[in-house]
């Protein structure tokens, strides 16, 4: 019985979200345009459970580059209305559209000339009729077996808020780099802010040997630079190949003359490499994709020139992994 009840909740709430798909129409586009062209802040207000959803919507908007904050409608009449200034835009969320605390704000919103977007399950309500743009986010039924507690309705409001936020992200051309500037903390921020050139080893720390270097000397280069690898360059300094620890182990098992061979005879040609301007997270993806632990780094368009090297250990130390 308990399991079936839980499944019913999830099914009901999922169906409530699905019904919103057909309501993404001209009114949705009008709401996106109003928010996009807002010269001030986006103020999101709702009471009770809807208010909790409004806090999340405001946080998501801010994450995607749309300045937004939550205004508690009841606290508004005790000083918080000072948050509102000309140029702001208000989004009000109320399932039935007759929440007293929100409707008491309407005269002030209109007096200040602020535009109002309403998300409600009752377009003919007091709040619904007041909106410059009113969008129906009503649900067929609440997931609560008593039909009382906001469940499906708040889930629908949250999902619709996410839809607005993502639409604005696309309209603004918001990119990973923009997201990173707003999320500098933690592994996510590091992954989106740090670039390969910030972590790479350069100069004399880059393990490189010439193509005619004997393998016994190449092994010394691998060992002394402690990267588990060395690049092999031609006479002009172009990167031709790499020799890794694994190549050495396999070579020694098969060839007792390996140490007197030249690097060009043992190397793996066309090694993977990465541009120094790329995010360090991309270097990680390349390493994982090709099952390798290091990448040689180039700058600009000169892919043949190795100006640095980045190792998996560098990504681990930086908190990218």
C-alpha cells in the first residue's frame, strides 16, 4: 500500500509537469521577453509553499545571469516593499490566485508602473486578471491523497520556473564561462574557471627528446621529469610522437635491444594534445576518453609545438576530478 501510494505521487506529479508542455506558447515567449528586457531586478513573490518554490526560482534565475530575489508578500507590508524600485519586474506565483498577502501588493505594483507576470492555476482570479502576462500552470489534481497539501501544483510551478530560466539562458547566450563567474566556489567553479595553461608544466619541466635520441637517454628524461612520458620532437621542434611508461614496459618484454634504439623507432605517433586556452575540464574529458594520463599542450594554431604538458595528477590536485 505504501509503495503504491508513493508511486502514485510520482506519477501524478510527473503527469502534472507533462500537461505544462502545451502551455509553452506565445504567453511564455511574452514572459521571457519581459524578463529579458527588464532594466531592474526580477522580484519573485509567493506565499506558503509557493513562496518556497519562488525562492528556488529566484536562485536559478540568478545562477543564469538574471538578477532576481524573493520578496515575502507578508513581510512586504512591514518594510520589505522598499526592495521594489522603478524598472523592476514582479513574478507572482499563486495556485488559486486569491492569496490575500499577494493581492494586497497589486495596487503598489501598479502604482509604481512595474510589469507583472503571474503564474497561477486560475487565470480568472484576482491575481490572474492583474497580470501583464498570465500563464496557466494549473494541475488536474494534487498528489496529496487528501487533495489539500500543495504537491503537484508546487512541482509544476518549480518546473515552469526552470523552463523560464533556461529560456532566458539561451536568449542571453549564457555560456559555461559566464556560469563559472557566478559559481567560483567548489569543484564546479574550479572546473569551469581553470584553464589548461593555468595548470600545465612549461619550460624545462616539459619532457622532450629529439627523434634520434637513444632510448636509454629517453628513459632518463621520462624518469627525471616525473611525468611518466616524454614527447619526441623533430629537428624543427615539432612534436612527432610520445613514449610512455607503458611503451617501455612492453618494449623491454619484446626487445632486448630497446635501449640502443632511437626514440623515433619506439614512439607512438600523432599524440593527443590540447590547446592551453581550453578549460581544464576539457583536458580531463580527453584523458578519460582516450584512457591516457597526460596531454601535451599547444598555444594558438600551432598544434605541432608543445609549450607545456598537463598530467592527471595536476587535475586531481586542482580539484577538477
